[in-house]
C-alpha cells in the first residue's frame, strides 16, 4: 500500500504505514491511500495535553499549632487528577481543595497527572513553635478506688510559664505547673493549656475509671455437694 500523510511539518515522514507525529498544538492528521484500487481517506485528532497547576492558600499559612489551613490546587482540569504529598495532616490527599493540619512546619507537594503528562507545585505551612503535650498519652486507665493519678506535660520551652490544668468537670485548676495529681471518681477529661502569644495550645487526656462487677457466689442445687 502507498499511503500519503499530512501535515508534513509535524511528521517524520509522509509515506508508509507507520509515521511519528510531534504536534505542538491540537492538530488533525490526514492519511489517504489506495485500497483495492479505490482511494480511501481517514483522519485523527491529536490533542496536546499541557497540565498546569498552582497552589494557593485560602487561609493564612503561618498559624498556631492545631489551626487548620485550607489549600487549593488551581489547575486547568478543575482539580481532577491531583494527588498531595505528604498525606499526614491532610483530610483528603486526592482532592483539589484540602484542609491541612500538620504538627510541624510542612511543605506540601501537589502533582497533576493528565494521561501521563505531569506537573507539580509546592506550598509550605508554617507552624508556630509554641507546643504543649501531655506525656501520659490520650487515655489513662485506672481502677476505681485508686487514690491519685499523676499527669505530666512538656512544652517547647521546657518551662511551665503560661500552663494551666483544668478538668471537664471543673474539679481542678492549676497554673504554671507541668504536672498535677488528680483523683477522679468517674471517667474525666483533663486539659493542659499553654498560652504564649500569639498562640493558645490545648492538649487533653481522658482518665478512664473502671471497676470489676460485683460478684456473688451461690449454690447450684442441681450439683453434687463437695
């Protein structure tokens, strides 16, 4: 078969059954040839994909710890085909608009992938240094009747200045200390708050109070005596 291809300026050759096209814009490619003595024609449209992405913050990117930051990927695909990295601290790593809640300063990278053509961009969320963490973890389990539970906290300065301990049941209020002793009678949530301008940081711990059920021993009349 003798084929004729056009336009010639984007093709490596204009004859043969296989050609290589390198379009720089959306282009229609034409081919014609004689098949069984009859002239036949066909066309194909080549679409040049140019993924474009830019990251913008819809809120302030320099925030206190625990403050959510809204980030958006502005693309020429209406946000489709976007993936974010790292995924830690993101509510949805495959959405066009995400909510970031990182623990520390984090640079997020978003990649736009359109049929294998890729583009990416980055944006940094800055977290203020102020930090307080309760060292007991999120939950402490104690037995009913236990007299005291020691709770401790650490701050980024190592100091207790600006630290206040409170309880959900308002049973305690202690200030400027990194550790407290509590005596919960029932399950209670305790809060450690650090106020250090311009941030107020809060961490919490649940002290779960539990006990064994009351047990009674009775005689089963159907059993033999021992």
